[in-house]
C-alpha cells in the first residue's frame, strides 16, 4: 500500500467509515495534530494523491500497525531519524 492509501485508511478509521465532509474534516484535524502538520498540508496531499514517504511511520502508528524497522531501507531509516531529530530540536 502506498502512503496515500495509509492516509485514506486513517481517515476511514477516524470517521468510522462515515465519510461526510464534516467527519472527514474532523479526521484531518486529528491526523494533523498527531503528525504535527497543518490541515491544509493534508488536504493538499489528498488533492495531489501523494504523501511524503517520511510520514508513513506516523500514519502507521495512528492506525496501530506494527512496523518492522528491520525491513526498512537505509534511506527510509535516515528519513525517520532526520524527522525525529528535527522535531526534537523544534520542541526544545
């Protein structure tokens, strides 16, 4: 599954498959708080049908999906480390 698929699954989970505009907006708000991005960014991802790869882990965590880090590529691991370091520095 690609990253937009994971995002769509998150929206479906948070709306209990009740996909009205109101519930979708509420789900987008919850996702934006969880992954620390603006709601407009998530809406743009939906419009472009593209979610940056480094949000994959956060979206999986939101879904409760176990992540086998040993199966990630070095590039994916670097992206996770970079984003974790960046957010740590921004919060302190």
